[in-house]
């Protein structure tokens, strides 16, 4: 199969969808890889490393996109929609529940859209989301701590406190991969940490992991409102796979938060869990203030640590790319339930129920479409 790897164009997105090691893996299985010149630069991979690995360097995005399968990191931006063509396999993060125009462009062009974030194993894990959630979760506490500094717009709190001065309070809403990693770093900084989740089993696991070093609280509007009132940093880390994020924190709850406190809404890529995170921010201009609270809503947080993130991401995506290239998407998805769940658009239909629901579009089962083809 001919596989294209365009350079990412989102603001400060320095990751790349394939390392030279990934190129070698695909080449040794008999495939061809076309990498846009300088695509790996932001992650520290030179053009020479790609050519030595056997990739063909191409000078334009158009050439990288004009292949049978395109591997990317971020969801395509409007200026990339013109590259879509019928039957193209697009393997990348898509976050379609929060992207009505992208969804329409994929359907109109009959693109086979396979979203990293909805590839899901029988155990319910999301193997192609997990490493980036680990990165974003760890970053969330680090970033929150920075923005609590007075010079960055916060109230001037040191999360770990000092002897004689109280520690900062961090509330993490959603105790999955992002939430657990955020809690680890916040704890490491010495903060007083509370995780709010809806799933009692998950809270038992968190209790086994952290013991009495953190508090776990059941997610409901009353508990969330109470926790937020005296929190210095609140991290949004809820996910309902493929669906638009539920708005668990109302505008009124944010109004009750302390002036100079900080919100980091990691779930912004699925629309965000705060009513007040009504816009996506960029690494260039990451925060805005509302009701006296600093809001951080960057949808590509791992893009800021591209070397770690690119290697972490491609460690898990390349084995799936290999299956898609070897068997073709039809057989690969028929043989692998996890990959089948990744198909969000196919033959002009939305094939992920939560995405169809988010946009009021017709849903068509991917399995039936593949079998009838
Ligand atoms: N902004 C960025 O750069 C990045 C964003 N993300 C996003 O972070 C979000 C979280 O991802 P993961 O931690 O991997 O998901 P996950 O599936 O591991 O965890 C989600 C957690 O939310 C909990 N939850 C569901 N409904 C809830 C509710 N009503 N109240 C409280 N908790 C609830 C679940 O029980 C689960 O523990 C996703 O939207 C993901 O796409 C991930 C990586 C980077
Ligand atoms: C998960 C995602 O969208 C990211 O890593 O940018």
C-alpha cells in the first residue's frame, strides 16, 4: 500500500504521524511511505533520517495526501479538506462529535475515516488514545501549576504550599487515563487532590492505586459545585468515547469559583466539560479569563512535547497501520473488532453512533456496510 504522511499544520502541532522507525517497519512489510519534507522536524526527525529509512520525501502536502492511506496526528483543518478523495483511508485523531464541518467533508468525499480515539478493545480500553492522555494528564497539572503563578494570571498559589501555609487544592473531574496521570503529578507537587468520577469500580481502582493520598468523590452536580468552590485548579478529564463531552460544570458553578483559580479542560477536544469552555485555545494564546477564572482549553496539548508524544503515539499506531496496509481496511476491520470501532465514516455514511447523534445525521453500521460491499 502507498501511505502518505503530511506535515501537521495546526498551531504549534509539532508531532508527526510516523517516525523513521515506523517507515522501516512498513517498508520491510512491502509498503511505500511518502513523507512530506520537514514533517518530522518539530519532533527532531530529519529528512535524511526518513530517506535513510527508505521513505520517499515529497515537497507538497498534496503529494503526501494523494495516496491510498494517509496517516496524521490531528484532525484535518478546513484547508486540508480539498485533499479528500473517494476511498481514501484517513487514519488519525478525528474527534468528529465536536467537528460538524469535518464530518460533512468526510461523508461528502466518501473518505474511510478511522479515528485513533475510538479504536477500542473488547476490554473497553482505547489503545490509540491512551499514550496521548498520559501526556496530556501529566501536562495538565504542570500547566495548572504554572498558570496559578501571579505573573501568569493566577492567584499566586504554590500547589505544594510550605510548612505553615496550606497546600493548593486540585480537583480532577474524570478519573480515567488523563485524570489518573493528572492526579499523579499534582500529588507529586504536594497538592491536596480530589478525583470526581461516576464509576464506582473506577473509584475503587483509584483507591487501590493512591490509597488515602487522594480523595474520591461521586460525580453529581451538587458534589461538583461544592468541590469547585475551594479548588485552586480544576482539571476536566471526562470521556464518553466518540461522543460530545457532557457539560458537567455550569456557568453558575464557575462564577462561584475563587478569583484567580485555574481551569484546564483537557476534554476540550470532544467539546469540553465546562459551559465556560466555549472555545478552543492554542499553544500561542492558551488562556482566557471568564468570571475571574483563568481557562486553558488547548486541544492538542501533547503537541507541546512532540518528541515524547510522537514516539509514544507511533509506538501504538504503527502496528494497526501495518494491519490496514497488509489486509486492506475491509479485511483488517472485519478481523479486528477494535479497529472496526475506529471507523467513523464509510461510503458516505457516519458509522459511529455517538457522532451521528451529535450532528443529527443518519447512522449506518460499519460491519454491515463492510459485509455488503
Ligand atoms: N486536549 C488534549 O490535548 C487531549 C485531550 N484528551 C482528551 O481527554 C479526555 C479524557 O480522556 P481519557 O482520560 O483517556 O478517557 P478515559 O476513558 O480513560 O477516562 C474518562 C473517565 O471519565 C469518567 N466519566 C464519564 N462520565 C463521567 C461523569 N459524568 N462524571 C465524572 N466522570 C465521568 C469515566 O468513568 C472515566 O473514568 C478525552 O476527551 C480525550 O480525548 C486526551 C489527550 C490529549
Ligand atoms: C488526543 C488528541 O487529540 C491529541 O493528542 O491531540
